[in-house]
């Protein structure tokens, strides 16, 4: 039974490392800030969730599992808010945003 737990933990940690690595690659390879925000948000959510799930499975203690669930829920609530705040700053401060994004209220009525 320990080998099954170890294997599941190792696979989940590998998925977590891959998610964080692809998020880092996305943040440095994309040029537009909105694409960078999206890449970091995906890596943050998926990487943290799989890493916490791996620790939950390897630990097996109820107190540790509850604490990790609370941490993941906290991160799921705060990460989108901070990402949205950064995106709003970009939306209002970037004068060249029209080069990248077409706003719905500025479409031609054709």
C-alpha cells in the first residue's frame, strides 16, 4: 500500500513541477501582459493544487489535510482577485492596448 501512495504522490508532484515550469516559461516567453497573467494564473492554480494534493496523500493525517484544503481555498480566492487587479491596471494605464485588444464597445456597426 505504501508503494501505491508513493507512486501517486510522485506523479502529482511531477505534474505540479511541470505546471510551475510551464508557467515560468509562459511568463518569460509571452510579450503581452495579459498573456503573462494568464500563464501565471494557470500555473499558480494547477501547480499549487496538485502539490497540496500530493502532500495530503502522502501525509494521511486529518489535521494536515484540513490545513492544506484551507490553504488551497484561500489561494483560489485571492489569486484571481490579484490577477484581476493587475489586469485592470493594464486596461486603464496602457494607451496602446488597442494594438492588442479590440474592445466590444468600439466595434463598427456594419
